[in-house]
């Protein structure tokens, strides 16, 4: 019989990280659009601030891969 807890745990590790990133980027994106509209020279800063939460998705993917690889 297959043990379903391993892929479910990996999916939760990746899914929660992706949802957290989506929520953070939605807030940063709306604030960044307003900031760039008022001060166009802040475009570079806003791109960096928008990219920072992506590390959470990458971390979730690495943890999910480690769960699947290490447990077997």
C-alpha cells in the first residue's frame, strides 16, 4: 500500500510557500505601481522588492524535493 503522507507533505510545503508569495507580491505590486506613478526613478527598487518574495517559492520547492528524495 502506498504511503500518501510524503507527497502530501511535499505539496503542502510547496503550496503554502506559493500562496504566501502570491499574497506578498499582490501587496507589493499595488504599492509599487503607485510609487512608480509618483516617482518613476524608483522603478529599479520596486523590481527588486517584487522579486524578493520569489525566494519563498524556491525554498518551498527545495524543501518539497528534499522531502521526496530524503524520505525514500
